[in-house]
C-alpha cells in the first residue's frame, strides 16, 4: 500500500480469493482494502493513539440524510454528550483534496453540524474549525481529545 504522511501502525490483514482485507477496530470486522480505506484506517489510529479519542466516540462510514438522499461520512467523532464534534473525509492518496472535496464535506456537515472538519488523502491534511458565523478557520492540526470535551 501507499506510504502516507501519518505515523506507521500495525494492522491485521486477511486475503480472500486474492483480495486483501484490513481489520477495522471500530467496526470490528475486515473491510476491503482500498487506497481510501488505507487512509481511513491510518486516520482512525491517529485519532485514537496520538490524539486520545476513545474508540467508543467514533463512528465509521455512518449514514446521513441530506436533501432526502442517503450519504456516508467517513469518520465522525462525537463528544461525551453524543454530539458530532469532528467530521473526517478521506480520499485515496491519488485523489487531490479539491474544492469539490470541501463542498462534499460541507454538505455532510449541514446535517451533522460538527465543529471541526478534516480533509485528508493521507498525504495532505486540512483541518478547519467552524466559526461563530459559519466561517472556516484554518487549524494547524486536529485538536487532542482533552480540548474537545464538552
């Protein structure tokens, strides 16, 4: 798999009929190993092991409804009150983070109303805080769990 701009982690893999799968510790099952999944799994481990977010506050590929259409968010981190705090959109390392990526995550966030948005292709990461008036404030990094407790 592609080398990423994230720490290295140890993952469990399985091969079935010549297809690779990676174990997702949040969903507790093996998931088809795509380049986007590789990024998602690294970001999950980064949130848990480097930033201290509890596994129990993280949902992966959860459904949401926007304009009567069902969409799937990559990662949502909730606070202790069950409110979405961080919305993460993952792309393959071969996909550039673009305006359309930002529009996609902004559309998801109209429903979720998370305070922080993260966009990553594993190589480049963008983190934004939603300001009081809905403006995007560029952050240099994803906040640690302690600072996000409500």
